[in-house]
C-alpha cells in the first residue's frame, strides 16, 4: 500500500505563529525603550525574558513539525537553523546563534546581565519575523495554498456540526414534556450544542483573517456578518447562538424550558450559517485565483 505523503499542518503553523506574533509585539514594544531605561527596570527585564522564551518555543513548535514532515533529523540545538535553510532564509545561520542564546539563558532563575539581555534581544528580535515570513511563504508554495486555508480542519469541523445538529434534532423531537423530566436529555443536548457551536466558532476563527477580519473575540460570527461574509439576515440568529453558548458556560442557570425553546429557535440556523461561510470562501478562492 502506498504511503500517504505527509503535509504541513496549516492550523498548527498558524496557531504557533499567532502566539509568536503576540510575544514579538510585546518584545518590540519593550525593547524600543532606551537602553538606560531598560537596564534600570528589573520587572521589565523579567517580562522580556518570559516573552522571549514564549517566542522561541512558538518558533520551535513549527520547527519540530516541519522536521517531521520533511524527515529532517534535527536536535533542539540545530532545528531552527536547519529549517531556516529548508525554507530559504538567508539568515539561517543567525538562527543557530539565537538558539545558543536561548539554551544558555532559558532558565529564568539564573542571572543575566541586563545590558547583554537588551543588546542580544535587539539583535535577535527581527529574526523571529523573518523566520515566520519565510516559513509561511515556503508552506504556501509547498501546498499550493496561497491563502493557507486548512481544508482538513474545515471538513472536520463541518462534520462535527452536522452530527451534533442531528443529535440535537433527535433529543428535541422527544417533545418538551419528555425533555423536561429526563435530566440526561438536558445534559446531552447541552453538550451537543456546545460541540456544534464550538466547531462553527473554530471555522470562523480560522477563516476570519482570510476575509480581512483580524480583531475579534467571542463575537467572531457577528464580525463575519458585519464583513458581509454571512448575510445580514442571519445577524439575530448568530447573536442568539453566541448568547446561548455564553450562558451555558457561565454560572447562569439555563432552565430546561429555556434551553429547549432556544434550541428549537436556532438549531435549524446553524448549518445554513456554516453554508453561507462556505459560499463566501468559494468566492474568495475564485477571486484569489483570478
């Protein structure tokens, strides 16, 4: 039987680089201070060391993954440099120096001269951005996927949504009287709804940046409505979905009657919302190819 060729996991790479981007932004902000001000602020130095470790570990997560995908033998000491060479980064050798600095100073309990910390991080900081950029461009070429859409993730989440909605339908079809006197129905339908909503939210979270929506939280689906990805007619449905999800995970009590009525109201809107996102994605893909 022919062995399936390994492929880069786009979601893993994007998630890791999102974490890297956050740590990078904090580092850049704090290292923009004059050296004298930085050196005199011990708390700031501790924070910068934590952020640096987070940035490095996020970069290494991608490195280990690509090493496995492309069957490149690496160690913690040479992984970044070898993957830097793989993706065509001109400063690949500098990634080796960055790694040496990390290994030497990763233990936050050990003392590190503040001047050395400041100057080293100012020197190494741009490498994180260049490394991430080179990896992303490499993966786009390797996967022929210029928008870095994780279709495996989308298909998996769509499957969860469809399966969960079917189970919700079955439970609610028993009628409210049966539902209200059967605690197991309440617990199960609550779980099924959370799986369906979380899967829809994961789709939203992955695709929102592709549609130009970069700032969002629990309101991701509402943001897609505002951006025109989901038609305006679904705004209240999306609002009700999110509101119910938030109530279910909070300390607020949702009575069997309220849960039953709310699910009866919104259960048939979940898949249509997912399909509207899919339609917009197809248009986006067509425009990117044109």
